[in-house]
C-alpha cells in the first residue's frame, strides 16, 4: 500500500539503460518506488544510440546508402536482442520496435533524397532512441506485473519553436501533464516518458538541446509538483574533483543549486544550469545517484546548505580557447567595443565561460568552448569589419593552449586569504595564471592557465583547500 501521495520523478541515463541487465536494474528501482508513491520515470536512449542516429543522418545527407542501411541494421539488432533477453514473449514489443525504426528509416531516406538535414526533421528523428527505450522499459515492467505505459514527451512538454534547443512553456506543459499523466497516477500506472524531446503548441516535435533528458525530467518534476527528482547515472554522486585527476576526490553529500550550476558551467559532469532552472522556483530537491551502486546515498542538490569556510569543489575544462579583443590606442571607447562584442556573441548563441578586462588598454578577453570558436570569430569579424579595415581595432587574437579551472563553493564568500592561498598553490607548481575572473557573489573563482599545467593546478588547489577524503 502506498504511504505517500506526492509524486517522485526519476530519470535514467544512457548507461543506466544501456543493456538488458541495466534495464532490469532500472525497472527494479522504479518498481520499489512505485509501490510507495506515484512515480514517473524519464529514460534516455541506450548508450551510444543517439550518436548512431546522428551518424545515420549524416550518412544520409552525404548519400551514403550502404552506411545508412548498416546503421539501421545495428539499431534494429541491438534493440531486438534486448527485447529477446528481457521478455519471454517479446513479439508485440519487437513489432513496435520495427515500426519506430521504420519511421526513422523513412526520415533518413528522405534526407538522402534532399541531400540535407533540415533542423525540424532532425528534431523529429533524433528522439528515436528515447522512444525505443521507453517502449522496451514499459513492456518489461508490464511483463514483471507492474502496470506501466510508455508516454511520448511530444504529448507532455510544450516548447517554443527553437528547433534543436527548445525551451519549455511551463503553463502549457502543466496542462498537458494534468491531461496525460494524472489519469495514469490515478490508476496507479507508472508512466515511462521519453527524455530529450517536446513539441510546439501546434505539436511539431522539438528537442531540448544539451542535457536534454535531464532537462525534460526537471520540467516534468516541476509540472507535476514532485517532491523530489532522482537522476540515476553511473557515478556515485557529485565529487570534489574529477577522480581521474585527483585520487582522493570524494563524493559531496549535498550542494546548492548555485554550486551545481557553476560546476556544470565549468565542465563538471553535473546537471546543466538549464536543467536546474525549473526546480529552483519550486525548490524541488534533486538526488544524483548511481544505478550501478544504488545502495550509496549519492549527492543531494538543494536551495541552501550550511557551508563551512572555503570551496566545496574544483573542476576543469580543457577544450577551451581564450579570445582577446583590443582597440588600437585611443581609437574608440572600450566599453562600446565590449558592448557590441557581447551583443554579437549573444546573437550567435556563443556561451561565455569567463570574461576579464583591462581598464587602461580598454581590451578584454573571454573564454569559449573550442566548438564555439569558429562561430564566435566569424561573428566578431563581421561585426567589426569596418573597425578592423581602418585599423581602429587589432585583429582578434586566439590562444588555444589554455585550460579553465573553477573553484566553487558557497563557503568562499567573505573568507579572507582564500584567493591568495589558491594562487600560491598554483604558483608552487610553477604554473602561470593567464586570467582570473570572480563575480561579486564570490561563489566561483575562474582561473585560466596553460593547458599543460591545468591538471597539476587542479590537484594543487584540491590539496590546498583540504577537499580530499
């Protein structure tokens, strides 16, 4: 008998859905909670399947029919084999697997005829992996005696029409959930929802961009007024540093929404800031848990915690570049230059990881991901083509041999001498600091160093701040 009435939303990532064995574990975890309270689960595509779908569409665009057919065979084989391993009588489920893959195949062949991949068509095709995962998970749950139903997020999450990176419309999403999910809860049926996708108000499929499956889970948690959101991954929780770099890194028992957002922004494998946004308003706690070791407590992400002095974690990112923009002496206002540059970068959708400026020379530099460099540089050179042509501005400079380190913690606010200790720890490793940025909240110190010294700097900071286990 259920002891709670407040819903729980759980999300299973690609590794947690990566095989028949992992699906069995995810189903068991879902069943245990379903017996206690209303539960909705959100599933990602099986690991590597989204990459396979993207590769298939790329091959279709290039006219590589044998490559498309080979990928479709792999896609079918993997999911059919999973069905056969999970269920005694999988015929009905396998028929639906063939139907979903057939729909994707027709879209891929259409792209082959066009010789291109229209973004709207990609958004319709790409959630194929999530649709297959939801179908198989729901069918397996049913085979074990759990009332379950696969539900497409196309029918739940209302979004704008920014294909490839849509944003939710929460009021409309809440209405859809009332119509679709609540009747299932009332009948004690467990909804298995496709992650990563939604649809416009006139029901054109969209995808939610980076971290889309986590994002869709947080949207549903907010729309359903869930008590908690559990994110199941393949790690024990959020750690003080990357354990591949720092041997004594430990799992944090709790961090704040703001800390999680800052860590994710700087490259840690934490929920993307966009994912956290729907939860912050309703203050819904999030657990990051390991489906490979579900007995471990994981990390809780909450509005606020009691913080000791100093940082909670340090993270790093190596696939970044430092872009410098500088007017020639006395050519024109550096403030105007920065304003126009930032507007240009915003228009091109480039995400700034850090920014710092020089007051005398009126120059400034900013850090972006390497993947965004071409777009950023093109936009800046187009925006300032006259200034560059007349020598009022120096050519845009790019340094691609840098790395970003972010030291994060609510407890850093007002802690005297902390920045000095961090910089001293870096200097002891004979690593030069290229740029520093810190906001007025003192939540994060962003440090740009030479790429070859980044990992040693992370270890030095972690040790200096006593973050190890």
